């Protein structure tokens, strides 16, 4: 935080870690929708926001940025900005022709995801400000387009009958496709971050005026 806000006042913040997660390993019985924390995504540990990170009244203006969907808690799917490691940006760096100067394949990591997150946050804020909707709805709309309407509203869950929840879960998840390969989102993030560091650039020889990631040569 000191490096990120060097020369400026850092905002108030708190740190949360594994002990702050809800432990879902011993659900009785385990599985989708069978307890208080599993929702669209099952996970052993859940990063619950309401009542842990923020008061329930603030949940509409709270977002969780994660690359692991298993942490998303039941009833908080709209608060979840899901960025996947990989995609075209990763493939470009993993290409044999492009990794030699970076120390080999085993040392190449996914450098570009932060740009995607920043671009998605930029889109989210624009939607929230221009359309006067809560951040959680703006984030869902930015990621999923019209499919965001299929996400469960916070606090609206009812215990499903046997076998019903799995069917509903898979039908909803099939509709959710964040634009992970949209080069424009990476560029939006890059331009936002350049407001703080004008020298920032993508890793690799990438044409910033392109409409998509370069074609792989391997």
C-alpha cells in the first residue's frame, strides 16, 4: 500500500485472510445449495462480504475481485468480479516464440490479468454513475450483458427440493461468460493505470492500436 500510494494518502483499509473465510469443508450434506454459503459455485472456503467485511446495508456497493469462483458466497454472486488467469494474453506469453527473453516457459506468469480487472472496474463505475444503479448490478451487467438478470438477487434464496438446485445452477452458469478475451477491456485498464504511471505497458511486443490480441506463432 505504501508503494501504491507513494506521495499520497492511502485510503483506510483492513486485511482479511484464511481465518476470516467461512469454512465449508464439513457441510451436512455437502453440495450446491445444501447449506448457507454454497451458491452458483461450490468451495471449501468462502469470502463472505455481508456481516464480515461490510454491514449488510452496504452490500450493494461492495465488490469482490477474484480469479477463483469457489470463494464467492451464496447470495453474493452479483458482488463478484471474476477474472480468469489465462486467455489470449496468457497464450501470447506462453508461446515458445515469445518466452525466451522472459526466462523460459516455467518462469512466465500471467502478467495481464490486472489490466483486465482495471478495465472491468472502469466499465462498472461508468455504468453505476450514468445509470444510477448499485455497484454490484453494474459489475454484473459489465461482465455478463443481458445474462446478468439470471444471477440470484442477494438474500432471495430458498432451500431447493432434492435435485432441483443442481439443474438450476448449471443452467445459470451456462449463461455467464465474462469477456475474458476482449482486448478492449485490457486496453481500458492500461489507459486507466497510465494515469498513475505513464510508462506502464503490456508485457511482450503487443500493438496497442490492434483490435485484438496478436495471432500466435506457435
